């Protein structure tokens, strides 16, 4: 199977061609936003951090933000800093040089340019040039092996584990078999399934690393956060819909990673650099997890939901699928695909997976997802107030 | 044979997920791993996509779904009983290497 994508100089493939304007710190947000509003077609990436954090959270912010900017869906970047903030110009430029050395990155600073109007004028000039360059990119034929697919779920209900996640697991296996990569995250929503995850390690070390990451998260909630995570997860909505325990939710959740052996275990926001299905340690909060997968290099994310969720990402299409027909029919403006035919016996899981694969390829080719059409673009970075 | 109205994931499972709203007294039917069809009579109303027990589960015994432990029974649960937070609790943290 092929799709039409943007081949980048480093060999990676983008399925979108964003020129991103991002504030280097939340203080300079007004300048970044005005530039984005003035230069049609640019993409605004929100940053609520960049200063006033401890060193570990500061580094996490830098890691996630530059991971997003390094994503192959991003053609080029304009960062608008203030000047005095924690993450300095050189911090951004050095990280970008390491992660995406071929990508054009401009940096301007309000305290150097001389206030808001001059910064915005300079930014408009630079962003317009980048838009001109981006417009010259053309889509070329690419292989599924070039695809890195994020696997996410949120607002789960009991259909997630027996329909949407099962179908997505089948899709994950197909992409992996074609030489591509899939990324599952949300560590705490594998609690109860850690044995199954460990058994799927391509090596005993990978399996153990995934197992340990899940156990560590469980311990973190109990010993550091001061509560058993099972007291707050499943959420009230999960419970109303029929999920009784975190273990039940997790065992349904991990189905979306398919059956192939895990080839890696990555930390929060690491750049994923292997093929195959991999695990990434992240928070369970859906936007945090989705953003981390995109910062890791996923060009698109399939997000399964039972109850519905409108979230999207500024630079990567998020494809919403549900196994709950009632939800699909009620929330058509935020959902892209209904997997429930397998529950009614109308189609087999592989047949529904055929349809989902076709949709994913359409989205890779440029078809906008509902989240893109809606302009949904949440941007969240996990904060721990402690070391890694 | 009654219509299939529940999903049984693994033959090890002690409960199934109903795919329609079920009223007390209704028959809940599902496919087993070998393709045969089994049934249980609902002892209570079961909301759509919620769980119903298909075997007896003793108090403090594990409850299985996906072939794995999803919880521990807080009371004796009979075949046909509604299974949810009123009668099962999480397995909980287990310290192990």
C-alpha cells in the first residue's frame, strides 16, 4: 500500500506541510498569534511554558516542544521568544539542530526586535518567506514503512476493548508487517495488563522495561501522589458506560497495539527511532499522550473513543474512531469512523480494518479529519515538579 | 437458537458484554471459542455494553474478562447477575518483579 507524502531531506515523510509559528514562552504568545493571524496558512502552536519551571520540567517542555517542531509534518518553523525566559534561543536552536538538522528554523525575540509591532512585522516577513518555500513542496509516493502511527484512546467504554481497539490492533499489525511503526502510550492505562505487555517484548529486556515502566507508574501514584490510581481511574464516565475497574479498562486498551512483538520502550517524548510496535511512557491524560506520540514522530494518531472526544493536534491529524454506534450517530461532527459492524456480526474485524486502513491512507493523502476541520488543536505538556 | 446479543472474549471469562439493552428474564446468548452458542438468563436489567456473569463466582474470587483478571468479587455472584462496581472491585497493586 502506498500514500502520497512529503519526502523531507532527512528521509522522513510528512503527511502535512505546516509552517509553524510558536511562542518560545507563553509571555510572547501575543506576538506569535498576531503573526499567525496575519500570514494565512501558517499554523499556530501553543506553548504554555518556557519559563519559571524547575530544571526537569523545563527540559521536558523543551523536549516535547522541539519534538513537535521536528515532526516531519512540519515544513519549517518560526519561534517567537521574549528574551529573558528559561528556555533561551540557543536551547531551542541546539535541540532543533540535533533533532531535525535539515529543517529551517527562525528565531526572533521581542526584547531584541523592539516591542510587539516590530516583532510582528519581522515575523510576518519571515513566515511569508517560509510559506513561499513550503508551497513548492509536492507530494510523492511513499510506503507504509514510512508511516509512524500513534495509538490513543480516550473516553473509553466497553465497546473500545471489543471493537475499536481490536480493529486498531489489526491495523497496527498490518502497518508493522509493512515495515512501519506504531506507538502505544498512556502508561497507567496498561495497569493490569503489564504481564501481557511484558510477554510481547521482542527481547526479554524490552518486555521487562515496559513491565517496569507500568509498575513504576502504579507505585508513583500510590507513594508520591498519595492515592491508589484505581480510586480515580476508571473515570465517572467510564463507570457509567460499563467499565468496572482500571484492570478491565487497561486490558481493553492495550488491544489497540495489536499482537506483534514490541521493539522498543521509550521515555516521555523520546524521538522514536525503531520500526515495529513500541511503547512510550506517558501520562494518561489523552492530550498529553497524543502530543507525546506526535513529539515522538507520529505523523497521525488514531484515537479510539467510546463516549466521544473532540481533541485534535495542530500539526498531526487525529482520526477519531468508535465501536459505539449510538455515540457515532450522536456525535458525528467530532468522529471519523464507526467500527461497530463487528459487534453486530455484519463484518469481521479484518473487514472493518480494511475500511479503517483505507481511511488512514486517505488522511495521509490529505483528507482532513473532523478534528482538523474543527480546528481542534490542544497542546499539553506533562509537569511532574520532580526529576525524570 | 436465540440471537447473539453479547460478546464473550475468552473461554476463561466469567462474564460477557451485552451488545443490546437487556431486561431481567431475557436470554443472553454469545459465541464460545469453538463457535458454539451458549446462553444465560438475565437475573436483572443490564444496560447496553455492561457485563453479565455467565458462571458462578465466589466472594473474593477473581473475575475474568479478556482471559485476564479484571477484578475481585465483593459478594457471591450467580450466573445471570449484573456485574459492575456494586459487586466487583479492582485487583489492586501487586508487588512483584
